[in-house]
C-alpha cells in the first residue's frame, strides 16, 4: 500500500451495516482517507445521498437489472459485476473495503489482492469458500489482507507481530446470539424476527441469522485458520455474552492476551484501514472496567446449535467442504428468512449438503470452487423442496 498521504478507498457494499460504519469512520478522518468509490447491489437512493455527501467519483450498482432500470445514470456510475471487478483493479484505489455479503465477495477480493491492494475484509464467506485461492492471490499479487471481523482484528492486535510459532491457541469469543441458554426443543418455533434480534450487535440480516445459529462462529473458526495458519485443534470458541473481550491469543509460555472494548465495528474497521498504525479516535463510550463487570464465559451448547459443529467439521475436512458449507448455509438462511425452512432444519439441510462432498488437501481453481458452490446451492434447494417447512424432527 502506498505509504504517506491521503489513501483512496473503495467501499464495496457501502449501503450495508459494515459499509455505513466505514463511512462514519472515514468521515472523522478526512485528512487520511478519501472515499474514491462506492458500490451497492440495489440501494440506489442511498448511493445517491452518499455520493453527494462524500463527493465520490465512482459508483457501481452491482445488480444489472437495477442499473438498467435507472432513467439516466449520473456521471461516474456503472453497473454489473464487471464494473465491480474493474473498480477494485483501478490504479487510483489504495484500499478496498470488502463489506459485501456472501460468496459474491470472493472474486472482488481475489482481483484486489492480485492488483496489489490492501483489502480490509469484512466478507468472511469469501475467505471460507476460497481460502486457498485467497492465499495464492496474496502471494502472487503482493496485496495485503487485513480483517475487519472483530474477533480476527482482536487476534491481529493480540499477536502484535509475534511469530506464529509462539502462538499455542486462539480463543475466539462468541456472544452466543439471541438464543443463548435456550434448549434445542425450545428453538423449533422461533421466527426470523426473533432470530434477527441480536443482544449486542446490530448487523445485516444474513450475519444476524448466522449469529443466532452459531454458523457465524464456525465461519469465523475457518476464517481464523485461513488468516493465521493455525491448525483447527488449536482454535477454540468460548461464549462470552458481554462481547467486551473480542478474542484472545495464548502463547507458548502460557501468557494469554485479550483485546477488549465496548462492542462497535468502527474500531476494527479503522484498524483495518490504518494497521499497523493507530489513529487518535476517541470512542463514544470509554471502557469502564467496573461498569462492564462481570465478564463471564460459557461453553458452546452443541445440542442447541448443531450448525456450529457442522461448520467446524467442514473446515477440518478441508478441500471443497468449507465452500459447500458456506453455500448451503447461505441458501438455508435465505429460506429461513422467507419462512420456507424452520430454525432447526437449517442444520439438517446444511449437514446433509456437507456429507455429500469429500475432503482432503490440494488447491482448487476458481471454477472448481464456483462449481462446488453451485452444486451445494442446488442440493439445498432440492432438499427444501423435499423436506421443507416441516417442523424439526417431525
Ligand atoms: P448487509 O446485508 O448489511 O450489507 C451488504 C452489502 O452488500 C449491501 O451494500 C448490499 O447492497 C451489498 N450486496 C448484497 N448482495 C450483493 C451481491 N450479490 N453483489 C454485490 N453486492 C451485494 O451486510 P453486513 O452486515 O454489512 O455484512 C457484510 C459482511 O461483513 C458479511 O460478510 C458479514 O458476515 C461481515 N461482517 C459484518 C459485521 C456486522 O457488524 N454487520 C461484523 C463482522 C463481519
Ligand atoms: Mg465476528
């Protein structure tokens, strides 16, 4: 990344939860960053407002139909996937913030890394599905990958440049989501509205459901494995309902570092933009040890949240299993949100999809990953048609 001066930032998925938080962070640091480009799938009105407020030159509407339906696209606007990919390669862009949701984020990450950009990555699904490809693109393109996900930002901060071989364990914290403490039986009838009501974070719909099933934490275990090259046996998850400790790293001498703070995505976003530097950015809520006590910890309840185990197992199996897990989970979440699938049956559908694929090592081409993604989507669609809206275990 270019050293001094104002860094030009492209925000992919600017109208989402992470995208909006990124703009709030950048607004406070106009001396360091300029919003060079914005993208959204369909939210044209919000894009217009943002373009005006930040005087942005380039805007991409990724959904081609939405773009075609615009009467007269304003100057600097483009539409469709190719426009998105050429944007991340734009020589004028220094940093790409990937705040897209789902597998659609994979190619932009790969293209940005191949073009030598810093990628501030929120889009964990792409890292799970295409971990090997992303590592290859990092090596060949000379780009940089810095996590936005709060747990992985915490790990980066705890590592503080320490050598990998001095790390003995990663401890990812999980809030436990809106259904923490509930029994498997009591989760049969929960609605999308119940699941979207997260206790400590306000986020987009997909990650909110993933937090309710703990699929999000499985995605994060795989994300940590890809980012930090730590074997699965040494990545653990602990439920920590206050979301004050964002994750911990244990070193070989037994010392454990934790990164703490009141839950806000603005800190990991800012850190991903400035790493390894820290900018003066006083928090809205100062950390208060007494008021945030007690900090408590619990084990994951595998019985109530089986998708967590399904996802971690897919990670351990390796090969295309993480891509299949991710795609199957995306389809299951969409079906749950549309009330075509009950909460517990998401794990059944995704578990069966993962059972269909083999494991092993080796690397895969983008086409092979896309094929696995497509096959998993078709599998879950067909599964829902066969087994659909029946209640769990019925
Ligand atoms: P969101 O749904 O609020 O926003 C998604 C953005 O992507 C929107 O701008 C939307 O227009 C765009 N988009 C949607 N589908 C697209 C497609 N097919 N092609 C191109 N653009 C598309 O999501 P979010 O909550 O901001 O999450 C974004 C990513 O960040 C996810 O991968 C999520 O797991 C991760 N993440 C989010 C949070 C959080 O606090 N929200 C925290 C950690 C990680
Ligand atoms: Mg997270």
